[in-house]
């Protein structure tokens, strides 16, 4: 059975940069299980480790952002992802050097609360043609099922933020 929903988690800061500077185009990794452990010991998603499980990613970002943990590895990886994304868009000519510099300034000056997590809900039917399976050597576990969507736009997903 193919699950009707896919899930992804991203920091508010990444979402806001995508909305403001990339015309609402989002780059996401996603999976069909919000909580891989809830799938059961032998479920189809049971091999997905915490680093690729939306529930665990959400919790890690939420704890770090609410605690103001400037040493958080998860927040550091979000920063790196934003910088790498901006570098790629600059190299591809999709943003100017001025926009790149502005994004770098935003990333440098943002507050810890800007790393709070957002849950993305993606109806599979609406994004099926954009799903790219993650290569085995890039997955968090070789048997996990992970996808990349390089250009997700607003009509294709919903965002949930929890207080």
C-alpha cells in the first residue's frame, strides 16, 4: 500500500527564506512515515532512523530552539543547509550576489526561535511526479524510504506549526 501522505520537517527560517527569496519554491527531504517507530518492529518504515524521521527531527528542533541551544548540531545543520542552498542558487544564476549576501546576513543575525520546527504535509497524489528517491549511499539507513523534492510549492503542501 502506498501511503497517501508524505511528511517533512523544516525550520521556520528555511521556510521563510524559501518563501521570500526563492519565490516560494522549497527543497525538501520527505518520508511516508511521520513516526517510523509507530510503524511497528517489522513495518515498512521501521528501518528509518531518528535522523530521517519527521517526528524525531521535529522534537530535536523544538527542544533546541525553545532552549536557545546555540550549540545544537541540528540547528548547525539547518544553517549549513540554508547556506548550501543559497550557494547552489547563486551558482545556477537563480539569485543575485546581492540576494545571496542578504540571505547570509539573515542567517547570521537570526534568533534561536527562528529555528522552530514546521511540519510539512504533502499529499502524495499532488507531488508524485516530483518525488526523487534518495540514493542508497545518501539515506540515513540503506533500507529507509526517503525522497527529495527540489521544487515544492505552496499549493502542493500544508504547513503546521505547533505552539
